[in-house]
């Protein structure tokens, strides 16, 4: 035995192990190396060229062998150049492929690495690139297949030596469900990404994956379920998340705006308003009726009016703070018109030549013009003057940025100019036509003008907000913080839809319009010269009124932002 021990020690020494017995650390190192090698093989993907070739063959309609069916699993989201960028997941043959995989799973014959390849493709799906319905439907079918087959794969894997990704899915199996991000949304909303970062590392979730976009929407749903103060504090974080991962941006904005409108206080949130009204996001809400800011149709009218009110308020302040201030011409006008702010339903800025030139050197002017892109007009005659239009009730009011220009109040249904024109002279031919064209009031800004102006406006039925009464309408969010579209209060008139479906009648139109405060009929059918039409103006652009008028045969005119009844 001593001789045998001596020979054994000599042999071990030749391997550089002077005293191997009892060296647990050496055994642990070897074990760890073996474990790492196993884990690497357990989530290995086939060579990309081989997987690509298998996907190309499938799209060409070629039959796939067993090995090719295993290879293609990790390439079903890869665009195939030779097939004009087509993908397997969007092809008609994808359903057939999944059926084959399902048969293999049921027989216990699906290679675990093949299932892992499908899992890899599941997370690789990029909704910013694969926007078409076929791709979306293919991804949903893949998600459902993985959810159904996971219990069998889990059972077949046993409990001894298993890959890391199997261990992760045994704990985080909800990621294959219809609600994959719920367990992670709260922490991510709080700014803690440690759990999702680890999940991404364990399961191979790439930065472009659908997972991150869905996570943002999950954060929005969590935030909208919180009380008012907490929700408002979350808004900057939510907007940054939407900006970074924008796939579900519209759904997220819709939820945030409806929730904000349901708050007890809905004061102007400058950060939210500035983000939503960007030209690359939802655009200026004033452009909704023109059909070039259609995203605003996602929210109820009351919510749209809330943001429109924010825009109108900022336009009013910017006109006097930025434009009129250049000429020291405020004369207390901002404070005066702020008393009517809640009743202003529409505004428009009209820039003079000098202001348009200033956008190259003045950041404030440049930002103002950019915000009003698509909505502003220009003055062609008065180079150093700007104008501000605002609608209160049935009247249009026009202020100018520089003295000695007066303020003019017109009946909105009888304007001496085309309201939505892109260019105005700015003088007596249009905006400053005055009493010679039926002006309802003219306000001259001499000392003491505020009292005289308030009296003139009262005679026209326009009173300060405090005397006019509240005009705010609430939208109640649905249960669990989710927006509920049907919760918006409808006009209390149970029979207007039924009567409108019968077609046009003047009595019906009058009864309908009477139910929508602020809407008005402009009947020009019997005007001298002929060619007039029956018009309905609704400065609040309410959807219910629009639906009723449309069913009566009315058409929408972008040029006037009003409804008209076609001849015949």
C-alpha cells in the first residue's frame, strides 16, 4: 500500500498537483467550469447563416427537414433579403410550422434548444419594425404556443441539472402570459431596473424587444391607479419612458390625459402639454378638426377641451408677454382677458413679417412659431404688427400687438374675412374692418378702457368667468385606474339620435343644436345672390353633435371648420 501511494503521489505530481487530496477548491473550480460549459450549450443558438438559410428556404416554399425545422426557430423574426425583407413570423407557413412544433412537444420530441430558439424569437420581436398586422398576429400565435407548451417543457426538463433560463421561467412564468409585465411595472416606475435588467440578461431580452415598450404601458397603468398627487408626480417619468419606448405612446398618452382630467385640480401642466402637443406626437389640438391631428379623437371631447384650454391660455400669455411686450403695448390687456380665460374656446396667432424674421435670432419667438405650426396665419400689410384671434361664445375678438390699433369684436357667423385663411392684410379690408362691416364692438385702449370694455362685452352676453359660472366637465377613470371612454357625460337628450336618423328637417336641426351650448346655426340659403348653404358651427367640436349632423346628411368643411348641408 505504501508503494502504491508513492506511485500515485508521483503521478499526481506530474500534473502539478503536489497535494491533491483534500483540495476541495480544485474540485469546485472544475465543477464551475463544467457548469458554465453546460449553461452555454443549454442556450446556444445555431449559426446565424444556417438559421437564415432555413428561414429563406421556408419562405421560398421549400420543404424543411427535421434539422432545418430546429434551425429556423431562432430566425423567424429575421428579415430575408432575398424575399424583399419578408419574415417567417408574418408568413402563411408560420401557422403550419407551429403545428409541427406542437406535435413534437406533445410527443416529448421537441429539442429543448429548439424551444429556446422560439423563446429567443419571442423576445426579439421588434414592434417598431414589424408593425403590420400579419407580424403582430404571428407574434401573438407564438406567445400562445410558448404559454401552452411551457408546462410540458418544464416537466420534461426534470429537477437535476437544468439550464438557467429554465430556472428563471419556473419563477417568472408570467412573462409568457397575456400580462407579461405586471410583476415588474411598479419597480420600473420607481426607477428600479435591477429586476428587469437581470431578467433581460437571463432570458436574452434585447433592448429593441416588445417587452420594454409593454413595460412602459404597464407603468402608465400603475401610475393612473394612484391618487392625484402621486399620479401627477409620476408624469415627467412617464413622459420620458414614452419618449424612449414609443410603440404604445398613443395608448399611454390617452390614459394619462384621461386620468389627469379626472383629477380634482386640472391646472395647466406645462410639461405634459408641451410633450403631447409636439408636432411629432399629437400636434396642436386646434388642428383636430382639420383632420391633421387625428390622435385627439382618441380622447373624449372634455379631455380635448382641457388641453385646448391650456393651449389657448398659453397663446394668450405668449401674445402679450412675447409679442406685445416688444412694443410695451400690454396696457393691462393680459390681465383683462385672463378674466375670460375659461370661456375662450379657440385661439389663433397671426404673425407679422418682423416676427417671422425674428425666429432666426429670438429663441422665444422661434419656440412660439414652432408650437403653432399648421395653425398660425400671417399678416401681409402690417410688417411690425401681430394679431391674436380668440373666440368667446358666438363672438370673435381680435387684438393687435401694437398701438394705436383697437380691439375688434365680431359676430362669428358674419365675419368680413375668411376665418381660416393663411394670410390677412391686417387693415380695414379684413381684421380691422370695424363698424363699416358690422363690428359688434370696438375697444380702444385709452386710460380706463377696462371698465368700458367689460360693459360693452356684457351687452353682448360676454361676462367674466366668475359671473359666467363653471364650464368644466369631468371624465371619470374606469376601475383600477384604466380610462373608460363611456364615462364621459353625454348631453341629456335621450331622443336626439333617433330623430336624427330620419334624415334632415329644419326643426330637427334646431332641436339638436339647442342641446349643445355654444353651437349655432348659420342659415345662408336665402341670402341675396343665391348659392348660400345651411351651416352649423360648433367651436367645441363635439363628437356626438358631429355624429348626429352626419346622419342628417351634413358634410364637414375644413375651410370653415363647420358643418354644411349640401344642396339637393
